[in-house]
C-alpha cells in the first residue's frame, strides 16, 4: 500500500482571476479507496480533470501510474465523468463491449466481460435492450460498468452515486470494495459524507479549491474531540474527577440565555465513557439522556470547513 499510483505537487488551476484549485498536493497509495470530498463547486471535478489531462494545470505537476501524463497510461485507467452520457441507440451489452475495446480489450473478451458484468450486477435481462429504454438508475449502472469493464489499475469515479436508489448505491459500494480487494485503486468524488464514511480508507477534504485535510478516516475523526452528552437537572461537577474527562460545558443555551439541562463532556482518546456512567450512578445523578458517539465525517467536515460547509448543507 506504500507505492503511490497518483501524486499531485502544488497543483493550481486558474481561470483568469478565479482560482478553482489552489496549491493542492497529495499522494494516493496503490489499493486505496480514496475519497475527494467537498461541497458542490469545491474544485473536486476540476482536480479530476487535471489528473486525466482533460485540463492542464496552471502550475504544479502530476504523476499518474509512474507517468507525467494520463494519456500515456490511458488504457490502465477507468473514468466515470460527472456528466453522464451513453449512446442511446446501442444495446446495453454492446456499449460495455465498445468501451472495453476502446481501452484495448479484444472484441470477444470484451463481449464476454460485458455479459458477465451484466449478469453479476442484475442487468442480464436488459442486455439486449437499447440504452434509451433504461431507467436513469440502470443507465448509471451501465455507465459505471462501462468505465471498469477493462479492469483498470486506477478507477476514477466523479459523483458515481448520483441518480442511484439506495439499493443500487449499495451495489456500487460493493463493486468499489471488490475492486480495492483486487488491488485496484479507486478514487471517487462525492458531497455525500455517508458513502465516504462507509468506503474510504483515505480522504481529501476540499473547499473553495483548497485542501483542508488529507489523510485516513481515523485521522480525520481525530481532529474532533470525543464527546459524551448528558441530560440531567442535577449537578454534574463531580464528573470532572473521572479519568479522561477534559471539560464539561452546557451544550446549548435557551433563548433567554439560561443554560439547558444538556451537557457536553469532552473526553480524551483513552477515556472510557462507562466510567462516566458509573460516576453518575455513584453520585445519584439522574439521567434523562446519556449518549456517546464517535464524530461522523459530516461533523468533521463542518468542523474543518466551517461556514463553507454550512453554505452547502448535505446529509
């Protein structure tokens, strides 16, 4: 996992006075599932297009699969663009075969691969149908399969979950996990944190073209403190004596400025929330609520990006 399949060094993309991507550097290890995360307009698609040399960076350098240009290794890359499009009059199996052949696969091998993928991912009954007869979700699945049919080393998916219902989102997540298990590297962009939280082992958080965070999911969550929420009308000051408790504060205030009965207990990485619960029992602190949860990726994004995250609210 230490070998880098893609690296960006101080990459900038400007359009006149507007900077779409601002000094982004990163290194993606082989076999990773790597998420480009951020609100719409953050610079994710522009970054992907520079990686694929659809766009030229204004400055900086990119290395992909050991080459300075994606054009040199195009047959080793699979790409699903943000703007989806298929040849509507072609049959479903034929369009997957066609895209696989464009990437260097022999005709018969590509045809066999098309039928195999359609059967595996629940589209065999539609193999002879024309693309124009498919629903939006089915078309999206066919486009994804077309992008990966040639079994590329590096797969880049730009907003791949758009248009998929929850069942097919789960199917796509399974496909991404299978590719990573086969040693393929998968990069996908999204503004929906739940997909990244379930899939990614590495993430890039980007907002207004700037890299906000680059690292593992665990490292991202470590940027936020661990918290226990307690709702009680009793005095909670005795909880400060519990090992690992770093701070206790009202979680919110009422409209009149008074504090509510909901408290936030910030704890260290080594703290055991059960010790806090035990202290509540021993000190006869009556609880209406006791909740401990690790911060979500959405929480991390709001924490790191701030106002930009609130302007582009997503769930």
